[in-house]
C-alpha cells in the first residue's frame, strides 16, 4: 500500500469477527477469521487495515496469514509478515482454466 492512512481509522475498519455458521466452519477448519468491516470503508482502507493487523500480530509474536485472489495484495501481505499465505482457491483456478479451454475452442 503506497497510500498513507490514518492509524486510528485503520483500527476502526475491521469491526469484529463475523459470527455465522459458515464463518465458524472456516475458523474451526482452517484457523481463519472472517471480518465485518465498517460500511464506509474503501477497498484500499480494508487492505491497509489487514496489512496493519498482520504487522501487529507478528509484532506480538503470533503467526498471521491471509487468503486472497489478489496476487499483488498477497505479496504485500507476505512482506508484512504472513506465515501462511493462500494465493488462490480451487474454484477460481477451475473457472479460469475452463474459460481458457473454452476460448481455445472458440478460436477454431
């Protein structure tokens, strides 16, 4: 993130962990947390808040991780100190590959 954000604002962007059946399943199975974000937060603010949280978690001596389809953001998270990083998900890979195959046949 090249843009500077107000540190107090970043602490307000990630409101709380999402508590739902799906979020609980994700948390239990993968040791991940889904967050509710403040409604007026911009995407750059959310990304900056996540990066800030990763840095604070690592400073506390705890492991931090992230899952994102945004490869540039994943790189930033790795620089910030993620210990475990997921770059893609099976369904996105499948869809992307299927589109490539379909495009190949459309070209015939």
